[in-house]
C-alpha cells in the first residue's frame, strides 16, 4: 500500500499525533508551527480524498487491516469528503490567523497546550466525518468535545469558565444520549458498522428498542448541533471563548453535528424510517423555523457582536435543519450546501471580529463606531460576510437560501418560504446595525488610535471572504457535490 | 418479558440514569452536578455491560470445554467509555477549580449573581460615558 491508500486515516491521525508533540515541546512558536503544518497536511489529504471520491466512488479503509464489520471501517463517501474538506480548510485558515490572536489573548506559558487542545478538537471533528463505525463516532465526538471545553475556558473573561462548564454539562448529556442510542441499536442488530446497521435495521425497525434508540440519537445529536430548544450552551460558549476558538468552532463543530445528523437519519436509519415512519420531518421543520425566527430576533438585540453572531449561528442551524426536514432532495441539498456556505461566512465574520478584538480588546457595538475608516479592510470583510449571511447575490449565502426556498416551494409550503425570507430580513437588520455603527457613526473622541489588523490576520479573513464570493458565482463545485451527495443519501433510503 | 421485573438490569440502569439526570438538573452546586453527571454516565455503562450477558454463557476466555460465551464486545466498548467518563469528570473538576478561583464560589446562583452585577456595572459605566459626552 502506498501513502495515498492511507489518506482517509492520515487526515485524522496527523493532527491527533501533532497534539502530544505540542505538549512535549511546550514552547509557543514551535507548537504553532506544528499545528499549522498538521492542519495544512490534513487539508491536503482532504483535497486529494475529495478528488479521489469524485473520480472513483466511495473509499472504504480498513483500520489495521481488519475487514468490517469486525474491524473499524473508515468510509469516505461524497458527503464525508465534502464535510472533511470544509473542516480541514477552516482549520488550516484559522491556524494562519491564530498566531497573533492567540498571542494576545492567552498567557504565553499556556499557548503550546492551547494548540494541543485545538488540534485534538480538530482531530476529533475530522474523525467523526471519516469514520464508518457508530461507536467510533462517539469516541471522536468526546475527543473533540473535551478539547473544546478546555479551549473555550481559556477566554479572557471569567465568564468563559462558566460557559465552558455549561457546555460540558449539556455536551456530556448529549454524548451520553448518543451512547445510549448506539447501545440500543447494538442490542437489536449486534453490529456497530454503519453500513451493516443500515442493512440490518429495516428488519427490526418496528420495535420499541429501535425507536427509543432513534429518539436518543436524535436528541443527543440535537444537543451537539444546538438545535433550537437545545441551543442554550452555544451563545455563551461562542461569546466568551478566545477569538480563534470561536471562529474555528462556529465554522466546524456544528457543521460536523449536522453531518452526523444527516448520516444517522438518512443513511443508518434510512429516509423511510426517519422522515416518513417517524414524524421527524415535521418536528425538524417546526424546530428549524422557530429557531430561525427566535434566534434572529434575539440577535437583533445583542450589543456584544460575538454574541449576536452566535445567535445568528443558532438561526443558521435552523436553516440547515429545515432543509433536512423538508425531506426532498432539494431540501437536503440546501442543508449540505448551507453547511459549506455557513462555514465560509461565519469563519470570515468571526475571524474579522477576532482581528477587531486584537486591536481593540473587545467587540461590542459601541466599539464599532467609526471603525469603517480606521480598519477599512477588516470592516469591508465584515460587510461582505454579512451580505453573505443575509443571502444577497452574488455571495455564497444566496445560493443556499435559493435552494432552500426551492425546496420549500417544491413541497408547496409557501408559508415556510415566507418565514425563511423573514429570517433573512432579520439578518439584514442585525448586519445593518454593524454597518451603521462602523460607517455612519463618528468615532468617539476618546477612542484609542487603531491601526489596521496585521497581514497574517487579514489574509485568512480575505481568503474566506473571497471564497464567499467565489462560491457565490462559481457554483459547480459546491452545488455539484452537495446535490450529488444529497441524491446519494436520499437514494440510499428510498 | 411483560411481567414487571422483566429484565431487572434495565430497571436498575434506568433508575440510576434518571437519578443522575435529576441531580444534574436540580442541584445548584457545580460539584454535585458533576456527581450527578458521573452517575448518569455510569448507568449507561451498566446498561451496556449487562447487555453482553448471554444466558448460561461463560466468561469469554477460550476453553474447549465451553460452548456458550458471553459477549465481550460491550465490555471493551465500555472500557473506552469509562476512560471518556473519567476524562469528562477531570475536565469538569478542573473547570470547577478555576471557577472557584475566579468567583470564590461553586454555587450556580452566586456565579449568576456575580455575572449580572458585573454586566450591569459595565453597562452603567457605558451610560455614564455617554452622559459625560453629552
């Protein structure tokens, strides 16, 4: 076997092994270089994997040479390659940004260990997307969650500690629910391999055990996903975490949870069971809509910009869940597409906020006054990211909203269409608040002199902003892969 | 199956699970919350371990005289889950220590009160600034 055959595991294992290396070296600069190298290597592996999957179909990698269903299988199909690409790309870009931001926000003796935890969180997320084994998902989920509790708690504000603790409570309950669900499925089928589960479940699907397992899994993933009534941990965790962490987690962690939801609902249980036999399509649709409207409304009234964007994330998750709840191929395409596009826009926005926090120390609405003149490039990035968030053409956000609207119309649910548009309108309001403060309000007289952010921060921000515009115009790659993956998922069950 | 004790191991596991869950929800003390969380996780371990039992089965150690073995796989899985549980408790306790250092308390109500006092103080400071400008 050549190195190419080992790509599926390399994407995960490189950051996983780099993490202890950072701890052993325990010096800030080398640790950052290791983290940077690991994330870019992983990104490279993900690109190659996506190419390989589009050319020659699903890859099945047997860990340690043990064939499934006995051994652990890493299974890369279009959906996992696509999500893996998003996760690794964001990690690679965020790592470039991280150096200055982390240096200013985290005590220097902790920086090496911070990178170790960040790499572990990254490895866990990459692992969830690649693995084809249900129990492995739980393990990777806990690796990434435990690491994220630690890095969230490193925020400068002491409220970060409490936010991390709350997240730990809810996250652990979610993960344990997932564990229970997997246990119930194992009880009925005697297998943990997802393909095997998918093949064996239909026979026993009409039992209470499977239904209970289904419910536990859905609620557990819902907690990780920050699905509307289960989202309480998210705003605080995002608001008080270090800027780098917020950007990384906002762009990847919830996306991977959406992936897990898609995988479990549509692949393992199958469309027929999840969205037709169980009334989950209706539940997801209603929760998604309530999430969109209520979280957007709350976001309008936030003064802390990180918190505002965190609530907006809850709303955006609503769009993705709504797409799944529509239970047609267009809806699922919209959900997958929005995973991709939302990672780009929230990545860009939170990184730009990180640049502002680097210069100003905080990022509240008051600090934004007159910032359009003083940090023109950063503010321009926020404006374009914001436009993408609203869904204005020609940005990436428009594309996924377009598919979502198409999906709702396909089902003849025009009130839902109106609510989706109403959600965009609310996004317009909170993005406008930023623009108004930055461009139409004079800087306060006693404002500290502020320079533009350093290049090592601007380049990652503009890379993501550029991607927002690029994928708003050239939709072949993002839409092409998303719709193929959606067809695969919907076809597998129906 | 339908008589009440049924699979009594499931009843035990569910009772522990709900007891742990209740502690997490009802207690305001962060350490007690963690205890509840640990109980909640442990109950799931018991659920898993008991489902590996095969009626009349022996311990899964190979011996030609034995025909039926219990299923060792759930035990192995739970070994991993126990490690996860220990790590969770460790991270949780570490956070509680840091919270105690920062707030001087591990009671949820005290922490919330301190946070609220802080945010009202900072917002009144902000409005004072605005007043000063005018």
